[in-house]
C-alpha cells in the first residue's frame, strides 16, 4: 500500500466523519434501547446517558485510530491517521486527539475549518495531538502487483 503525503481536504474529512456518525448513532440507539428496556419500558433521563455515550464514542475512535489506524469512514475515503513519526497512534495519543477534536467541534467547527488555512492542512486537534492524516493510494498497490 503506497502512502502519499497529500492534504486531506475538509470535504473528505467531513464525509468520513458523517460515515462514522452513522455508526455511532447505531450504537447509541442500541444503548438507548437497553436503557429503556432495563427501566421496564419507561423513558430514561437523557442526562444519565451522556457519560456512557461519550465513553462509547471515545472507545470507538480510540480503538480504530490505534488499530488499524482508520475508522470505517476513513477506510471508505482512503486515508488513515498516524502520529508525527508516521506510525500507529498510542492509546494515549488517540485519547488526546479525541478530546481535542471535541474542542474543535465545540468551537462551531472552527478547529476543522482550520485545515483550509493551515500551512500543513492540519486541524487543531491534529496539530495539538501531534497526529496527521495520510492519503492511501490503493491503486498504486494494485498496479505494482500486476507487474
């Protein structure tokens, strides 16, 4: 698999985030269903679910960012995440990136929009967690196998 150092566009980042959001929503529906069923079918105070849902999102991203270095959305849009040395993230780096990405979203998405003006095409959470996204060119791999 050939990796090219190419900027990951804001559009590609947001498209991958949308795919991942759909997966998280499915997990959230499952947790909500379990909560309602364990409460004899009665509604559950949403505030009680905040921390479990946040922990699910953290676990989801930390797991996929550490191994295999991609969420499903990142796989579809052909990029992966690496640390500043080009290697897989540690659990600590993934956790820091997750918390920092929450800040990027909380600031009306400015942390993500920052990629449009950053000299290296990095979002706030990329820069602060010492991570970056790399484009993966699967076509180059296929062409080299055919030779």
